[in-house]
């Protein structure tokens, strides 16, 4: 039996197994096809890591399609795999070109690198603003931000509806912003 016949027989076994994978046939087919895919990747991508990624990607897609019965001619599995290699390499090149174009267009913007000015918080003023809130508003804000509780837990703790907690929190934050001197 020639190499291509063995490949075809393995592909037919994998396709026939369907939902219950034939691990031995899959492993054998992968061992037989991986070196060819790797060579194709080295020749067209010129990077050993990219070639190894190509091997994994193409083998995974091939096995998925064989299992799903989407390979019409399993006896031509080698041609199918080389076609998958060609299409995957084209996709990789398109993605690389898109990334390079985006970096050329937007990669050197100084605003993307500059850190914003740190905001100085006046803790005494915030404490005074919190004290100016009503008891229920202060409880909602404290449980939400200091205890890091979601609205549902705050509602349960205070005997309120979760929607009501969100409204109270929203209004309390607006009052805090106003008190701290920020525009809402």
C-alpha cells in the first residue's frame, strides 16, 4: 500500500468514526501529514514558529472536517490538506498586512503612550460630602464601593428592590460629584 493510499484509508476511518473519534487513526494521520504541513509553512512563512502554528491549525481543521463528514473525497486527503495550508497561509498574510497597516497609521500616536495626570482626591472633602448624604444613600454608596457588593446584595441587605438601589446609587453619585465640585 502506497503512502497516499494509507493516508486515504486513515481519512476514511476518521470520517467513518463520526462523533466517536478514532484516536489511533487520527494520531497516525497527524504523524504522516505534520511534516508536509511544516515544510509548506517554512517555505511560505519563513518562520519556524509560524510553521508550527500552521501545522496545528491545519491539522485541527482537517480533523474537524473529517469527523463532521465534510471532506467529499477522503482519498484525496493530501490535496485537501495542502489546499487548507494555502488558504491558511493567505489568511495569515492578510492578517499580518492588516496589523502592519494599522500600526503604520496609528502606531506612533503620542497620546496612546502618555499617562493621564493622576487625580488628587481630597479625602476630607469626600468624607464631608458622604456625611451630607442621607443615611440610605450613604449605605448604598458604602456597600457598593467599599464592600464591593452588587446591587442585588445591597438591596437584600437594606430591604429594597435592586432597581431602587441603582436609582439611589445614581442620584447619590450625582450629589457627590456636585459636592466635590465636578460637573455631572
